[in-house]
C-alpha cells in the first residue's frame, strides 16, 4: 500500500476503499448532494484541492484514478476509458454514492461523460474543465498511443521515465508546456507524483488503452446537461476542442476563461467556481443518504 505523505493536500479527508479490482484512495469533503470530481491523466485528487473551498454546500468525492496518485490498480488491463468508468460506477454503488453532478478535468471529463451513460441513475449534469474530447491531430494521433503502449509493456520504462522527469526544472517545463503557471507548492506536488514509478506506469497504461473515438461518435446522443469550461491559453487541449464538442452534445453550454492554461482550476479556482456554481444549482435534489463520518 502506497503511503500518503503527511503534508499531502487534504490528507485528513483521505480514506482507503477496497472495491474490486482496485485499492482506491478517495478524499471526501463536506456535506450535501454528492458531486464526483475526476482528475486528468498524470494528476491525482490533489489537482482539485484549490477548487474545494470554492464549492460549499456539496459532498465532494475525489478519487485518484486507477494506477495514479495513491490508488493501487488491481489490474493493469483496467486503465482504459470504458473500464475506468465501469469501475468507478461499481465504486459508487459499493459506497452508495449518488452523484448529482460529475466534474472532470481533461481526460477525466471523458470518463465523466462515459459514466453518465452507464450509471443506473444518470447525474443531473456533467462539467468538463478543458475536456479532452478530441484526438491528437495528424501524425501525433497515430504515434502517441502506440508509443505509450510500447512503453507500458516494459517493466523498466516507468523507472527510466521517473528518473528523467523527476527533476524540478523538468517538471516546471512540463507544466509550463500546458500553458499554466503554478506556484512552487503546486510544482512540488506534481514532482512528488512523477517520482513514483507506479504512478508513471498507471499514466502510461491509461494512455496506451485510451480509445476516445467511440465516445466522440456518441456525443450527439448524450442528453445529460453539460457545461464545458475552457481556457484560452491551454496548450494541451485547445479551447476549440470544448467549443466544438459543445456544439455536438445534446444539451451543452460553453464557457471560456481568458488568461489561463490547462490547469485553470488550480491557477484560478475562483473563476472556475463562478462558472460551476450556477450550473450545480440546477442539480440539487438528490441528497446522499451517507454522510462523511465526524
């Protein structure tokens, strides 16, 4: 079992949940209607900690995705989009969580939309923050998944990537490449993640198994109300991806925030909350029957 550092954000809200096939790390904060928050590839639940104080009146349920952060994957073949969504649905049923809304960042937004399709009771809304709802363009779209698949097949690659990427300057460069400027503390948290070979293995496995096209082809059939928030300085997932997806989805609104990058929810959580809260207000009603202890 991976140990959670004592200074990890919101650590006192962390809990371990064994729900097959994974050993989950989940943070649960607050009381009220359940809202599930899903981070993007290569991140963890910590990515939402600046946003948490901006969303009062809800029980925020924030898991580390399988194989990433401090969630131990029970099977490396369960890291693709559909499998991940199915396992999260199983976790919600096991814990009697009833999310009225799902907030997903980047790839987490795709997982959120897939969950909306397969949950027994669909959420009242899905919110995507810089949602990764489009493939890489051109040659990169062919190369990157194949490269990740090849890398994830070797037991030595994660250790090599960890050594290469764990220096602070390299982590800063990777984050700046998304168009975001994080604080020193924010950089240090990502540096902690990339020094963990298991986290790298989980991220590579997710990339290798990621098949987005079937979901993209069904966007017009997804009728859950959606809010897609994009930031104009995002270099990882350009704002046009969310803008185009909002035109295709059955019931979607588009909101753009100027001046920030891919990690806008960490850079400007108050700006993101200004867009989210009015939308969440329409989802109120399905109160969870299970409250956080204490």
